[in-house]
């Protein structure tokens, strides 16, 4: 098989790394890729938004199919474009990608299909939104969300009226996220523990991945602003069999069947961001791709052939594929540039990468890195994801941080509590 992967982050490095383990894969190309991906696949300097260049590349290099990593090209219709060219691709069409690219579409869709989610209202103008926030009906904390894509930054959990109106101001009036702020949602604030549940689907058959838990806030104990994700872990008891059955029945199945019945079948990877609350599972959001860093703890637990899974998905033959996962624990600690998620410097030399990977149970996935004269330099906010897989969570946490301690770059910062929530698993089991 010859496979083209689209994207350049830690998620795409993990996808390429896993595909490279398949004996059936002869070539992997990545557009545009990053320095880590370049060690195991061929990076091609083609941007994810350049659909014509991607098509040319597929034809020129006789690729069998394309795996799309990030949301932006999906929301912009890359899959529709490739389908029209007769090229196999793993990912949803532009219409189906609305499950991530429009929160208004998704909340209304969930209402139509009785998928449990927070109570909400949609506002096309700032004035009525502020009027609601000032009214006695508004209960704080409250959540304000931009309708469209905002790189994980379009959601504000506001503690009081001032923070909430500030969010409306930034999203709708200052247009911090451009057209994504043409409409906004104000919704009830849910409390509980979060979980990321990701499935592979060809529109009929659904193959679940093992569940994971992201750590979105920048500092320990979930303090500070949200980021793209500062780390993740995956163990079997994040959901457990009963809860998983509920999620499949109340969330995943109704969504896949609902999309089909509305003439918008979903093919690809569906990610449900869940809140496990005292009134049951509630959906916070959907993404139409692998999570990042969740991908970095999910794929290391896949025992079966990932290239075979992708191939079966692209050809609508998922029912013939049997996925097997190990029952180990995986932990990924993200190493970020000083200042991230705010402004940060680039071009800092990274040392210790080889040493960190000496243990074969550790993998270092690159996100924002570049190679200059054989040296790895920082080149983004999230720089590396250090993943360890072990028989249980405490050992995986220990091994991940041992590896982290071997890596250095100026300004490097990371959370020291990745996976700690899973150690208090008694609390989760009781949910
Ligand atoms: P989203 O992009 O919609 O997943 O939101 C990003 C983060 O905001 C989530 O991971 C939650 O931590 C938080 N969040 C979103 N919606 C809610 C809600 N209704 N109640 C509480 N927290 C929320
Ligand atoms: N880790 C959250 C996301 O990928 O959206």
C-alpha cells in the first residue's frame, strides 16, 4: 500500500508511525509533515489547503488512498474534492464535517436525534445574547461558544456576567475568530469528568477505539487558559463497559444513523467529547478527526493492522475488519514552548530525543519541530508529545516522565499531573 497522510502535527506523526509498522505498507508520504515525520516517511511541501496539488501528488506518486489528519481541510471540502477525482480518502465530506465546523448545526442535530447535550440557545446578534446574560434566567458559570472552528479557543466557560459579555464581545464584535463568530451559542455549564470517545466508521459499521482523556488547560490541576491539549492518557477504565455501551447507544449510533437519514452519511473518524455527569453522559462537542494529543495514546494501544483499518474504512468494508486493542495504559506528556498558548519564541535547540526513546515503550511524537543541519529545533507552541505505554497507569506515568526528564529546550514547559485523574479511578467507577 502507498498512503498519503495530510497534516503536520503530533497526531499525524502518530498516524504515520503506526502505518509504518504495517508490513503491507510500501510508502508513506506526508503533506506537509514535520521534522519527526521526515525520519520515517517522505515529507512533501504541499499545503493542506492546496487541493489541486494534493490531487497531483496522489496521481504522480500512485498513492492508494489519503488519510486526512486535521479539521480545516475537512471543513473546506478536501474529501469532496478527492471523491470527485475518484481518489480513496479517509474522512468526512464538507457537509458531514459540519459536526465539528458548526456548533449550531451540531446542537440542532443533537436535539433532532435526542442525543444528550447541555441546554442551549443560539444567537445571531450580540444584543439579545447580552440581554439574556443580564437576565435572571442566566445561571453562572455559563458557557459561550463561537459557532465555527477556532482552534480549540472558541469556547469560554464564564464565571460571571463580566466574563460572559467579554466573550460575546470578542467572538461577535471584535471577530477574534473571523466568520466563526457570526453566530454563537450560550449553554448551560455541565460538571463532571471529561472523556474523549473516538470511533472509526464507514457510515454503517462502527469500530470504537479505546477511550482517552485530554488535559486541555495549560497548567497543573486544570488551571490557566485552554490549549490544544497538554497531554492525554488512555486506560480501559476511563469509561468501562457499561458506560461505553451507553455512549454507543445514546450518542454514537444515533449520530451515525441520523447523519445517514438526513442524506449526509458520515465516513471517517468521529470524536465525541463527553462530560460524565450525575445525570448521565452529555456531549460537549464532536470532532470529525482524531483528537490530538488523544491520538498519541490511542494508536499505541492498537494491536491490529492500522493500514488495514484505514483501507477497509476508505472502501466501506469496515464490517470485515476486526480491531484488537491491548489492555495497557498509555500516557502522553506534551512539551510546549515557553509562553504557549500565548506568544512564544521558536528556533530553540532540542536535546535528548534519542535518549528519551531508548526504552522501546516510549515514543516521542513531533508537533512543532524543524530540522536544521541535523539539529531539531522548536517550531511551534506544542513541540513534542512523549508517550509511554505500560501494563498499568502508574508505571506508564512514571516512564513517560522519566523520558521527559531527558529532553530539554529553552523555555520548555509541561504539566506534571498528566494521568493523575486516572489514579483516582474510584471516583470514575462510581459514576
Ligand atoms: P468544546 O470545544 O466544545 O469541547 O469545548 C472545549 C472545552 O470547554 C471542553 O473540553 C470543556 O472543558 C469545556 N466545555 C465545553 N462545553 C461545556 C459545558 N457545556 N459545560 C462545561 N464545560 C464545557
Ligand atoms: N484534544 C482535543 C482535540 O483534538 O480537539
